[in-house]
C-alpha cells in the first residue's frame, strides 16, 4: 500500500530527512477582499512513523477560515474545537495510532501545524485558507504574505511556547513555493508590481493573473504585491446577513485632515544594531536615519539611540536639530554598524523614554529594526502610557509585523515595513508626515437610517491622513441608506460618507470576519468567545482546528512517532549571509543541528529510592494497611498539597514516564508516589479511591497513578516533555477506567 523504502531518502547536505516537500499558494483578490489558500505537502521518507511540526507566519490581519486535510485517499475538513479539548483529543488519537492534524494560533500572525502519525511512504496535503480585508494606504493597496520568520531573540518560555512550537532555522533549509493570484473587480486594471519578487502579469477576460516569473521561489522573504488604488473609492460600506441579523463593514480613507503643524517635536531615533542587521537591513537603516535627520526642522529636538545587547545614546538628552548636533548625528548614522550583539529592545525603548527633553514638545520614538523578540510584553510595557508615540519601521526581508503593529497600537503611533528593493526615501517621507502631525481623535460613525446594536471598535482610534480605517456594525434588520465617518477638525466638522450596498461576493465571508473581530476585541468572556468561534468555525486564541484520520487496527504503528520539525530558511540578507547560502550548502561549510525525536534512549538508573524528591526519611506509609498516621493529616499538609509547584509536578510526570520506558508493563503504587515526594494529602485522597476499587488492586492502583500523572501534565503551570505525556497516555490505554479516574481527581483538586 505504501511506497517501497528501498528508494533513497531525501535529505539535506547534513543527512537530515526532509518532510516538507512543496508549498503552493493560490490567491484571489476581488476589490479589497483577498482569499488565500496555502497548501503544504508533507511526505514521510523514513522507515517509521513521524509527526511533523511546522510553526509558520501568516498576515497579522488575516482571518483563518478553513483547513483541509488529505492523507492518501481520505479528505477531511478541520473543525474548530476548544483549545484544551483539541489538544487532549490530538494526543489521545496520536497515541491510539490514528493520524490527527491540529492547527493552533500561538499569537497574532503565528501558527503551529501538527501532523501526527504520518506512516512510511505516506503523503499529506494540508491546505490553510485565510481571508484579509486589504487597506488603501497612500494611494496603493498592499498584499503581503510572510514565507519565513526572522530569528527571534530571547527565551521562548517568555511567550509561553512549548519546545516543539519554537521556530528554528537552518542555513540548509531550501523551502520553496509557487504562487498564483487572480485579481478581479476594481483593482484588475491598475498598475501591479512586486518589490520583493519577479512576477509576470497576464490579462484575463475578467481581470488579471499574477504569477512568479520562475516556477518556484525560495521561502526567504515576505512576498509583497502592490496595486494602484486609483479606481478604488476612498470610502465604502457593504452589508451581509448573519444568523442574528445583518453586519456592515465600512472603510474610510480620509485625506488632508492634518491639523496645524506643531512648532517643534521631540524625536528619539532608536536603531537596532544587533548582529541580525548586518548587510541589507543595516544599509536600509542608515538610509532611513539620514532621511529623517534631513527632514528635521531647527525647532525640533532629537537624539540617536543605538542598541544590541545593551544600548547607548549619542547625547545625554534631547538636543536641537541643527549645527554641530545635527552634523554629529549624520556622522553617526553613516558609520553605525550591526556590531552590538543581541536585541535588548525593551531597554533601548526605556532609555529613549527617559531621554531628557523639552517638556512642552510632543514626543515621538522612531524605531528601525529587522528583529523579533520573545519578551514582547516587556517591550510593550516600556512605551505604554509614557506619552510617547512609537513609529516602528520594519526593514530587511522578514520583519515582524506582529511586533511592529503591537508597538504602534499600544502607543498611538503607526507602523510600516520597507522591502529591501523599495524606495526608502519615499516610504520614509510618508512615515515622517505621520510623525509631524497628531492623529484625529474623537471620530464617530453615523447611519442615515437606524442605529446599530453594536460597533467595533467601540472607541475610534486615532486616524492618520491617507490611512484607511475599518469599522464593523451590527443591525437587527437589513441596513439601508448611508454610513458616514464624522471627523472633528480644527476648521470644523468633516463628514465622509458611503452608501451601504449588498456584498454579494462577500456574503458568506463577511459574517465570519465580523465574528473574528468580536472575538479579538476582548469584549467577550472566554465561554462566549469559544462559542462564537466554534459556531463560525474559526481559529482563535481559544480554539484550534482539528481533523482526525482514523486508521484500521492493522494499519496502525506500534511505536510513537518521531518528531520532525520543519526548519525555516534564514531571511535573505540576515546577518549579512544573504545570497551565499546556496554556496555554503554546496561546500558543506556549516553543520546543522541534529534531528529531533520523541524517543529517548533507555536508562537503567531509574531514580526511585534516592531521586531529588527523596529526603532519606522513612516513609510513613504502611504497605499492608495503606494508612497514614493522623498527625500528618493537618491543614498544613493540605495547604502544601494545594501549593504543589509546577516544577515538582513535572518531575513526577518525568519519573513516571522514565519508569514505563524501561518497563512498559510496570506497576506503579502509591508508595512510589510518596517516594517521589507527592504531597501526602494527595496520596491520602488517592488511597480512598483505591479502597473503593473492586478486582485487581495492583492494576487499579497503577491506573490511578497514571490518571494522576495525566492530570498533572494537563495543569497550566506544568511544562512536561510531550513524549513523557504520550508514554503515560499509551500505558494508560492498557488499564480500564483511567478517564473516569482523571475526572475524579480533577474534581478533588479543581485548581489543577
């Protein structure tokens, strides 16, 4: 049934198996709505089962609307399932030998796909579909699709990533993709170009088709496509029916709404000089800083702050943008280099905030970086509520859109990305115009007929001239008439209006996009958000996509699958190595990390009598009577049980799994738990369950201990090796009633 394993296994130059064989991208753009389907093809060329794990980026504003799974002749659609329930079902199905597929959202724009139990010679095609409302910015519509991730700085635990979710890179990764896009509607006849890839545009009867000039392109940079928006109306409003009524999406692009230009601003220019900026990114940063310095007025005050593993500022405080100060800033910008180590961004932003300046001037931070970091919360805290607007500029081939957007939103600024081949001068001028003026605040949305039940955002954000703002509204009945954005300006009120039209082409997707906006608004409780995501089949902070290919008993593998991570290509130009990776590959100049596997080599020295949980004291548990002396049953003992740390719980899971690896049919007793320093109050409760058991007491006790291990592994504060948990789950399958015991244990300690 499967391909012969006599054929050579596809490997990298470092003899690593390759499981991601192809990526194809097919997109449709109609007016301002884009619908993209990314198909990833995996193949197992090894002799045993594997689990492929791929952490990959998608557009920050993209809404996932579906996952299709094809393994062999079987085709399934992913369904949205509450996150913890999806994770548990995935693990249970994998241990049973089925092939589960799970897609989960780690954070804005970042997802992990797990394909479990891919058998030898087997192929899997996973198609991820997402939809995005494209925005008109400065007279152009921009479509951006990330194909790789930058190298993140810091510790993955700070983002809450599990070890298998942490993205990894390799100089020898040669992932490639094909691309094709059909453009219809108002953008079909406009100027279409790509600053990132060579593309060809062919006319069609109903529009245009865009494809790569070559069949395949390396996944080492964002794919960027720009379309002139000359024929696009600057304002629109469309409606579609939902289960509860109707939803309206309105978009407005105000022009020339700047207030009077302030006399002087305080501009703090923060530049990433970490090692990753070497090459293309640093060249862009130098040009960007020089352009900004050239635009400063004598009344402005500025400072230049460079950072890597630490930060340093050019002047003790803000200085006038003239004379020797400006000359020194220009000289520093021309000579700055990527030679400062890591990416300690939070410290640099804190230094910028504290940089002394004139208290009367409005304060802005201009940040140039190509990097990404794990401790984003710390970075956001560094600027939130400080009175500084942050205007981040992403340079390089794969900037972090999520980080840049988050910084701008937290501070009331605006973000922008500049591809290496884009004109830096024009882009910087556009960004500088945003900085020179304050956004319009206090805008409202009005309808000529009827009042909406609700709107998103509930409070309108600051609006910059030339940037599109999107607003959602819900109505109990079909809305008619016009929708207007009312802007309070210095010279009076301005109204931007659009007639509400039926969205025939958007009718199916619009309600789902609005549901996603409600989920991400933070206005719903978690149960409400879960219910809405499941109803509209959406991946969210609270739900994963799950699909399970069930296998017949004779088709299942006995062994647990080996983990195979899909590694990313380094972004083009990263650290100055862009363009030579192919040469290094051919010359075999650099070793790549070893393969990952969930299996561990057996150990003979299983800790029991003298583990780190043993203190040498005599155990106060009578093996015959299973009674605990009454002086141990105190409030102090119960409190100790409740505060049992996640680290100790994880150690118990690890010890239990290690024992079962050496002896899969081993019995585990309550005495063993005490030896592993499980709190006595916990063991006392388990003892009560044992006394109620009928039949084989030893088997029942083992089932109970396994149930405890699985409950501990599911605790939010416990970080266990996934293979340890699977060993426990596989052993639990040999004993009856484990699931019921898990429920009972959770009932005894709800906080677990």
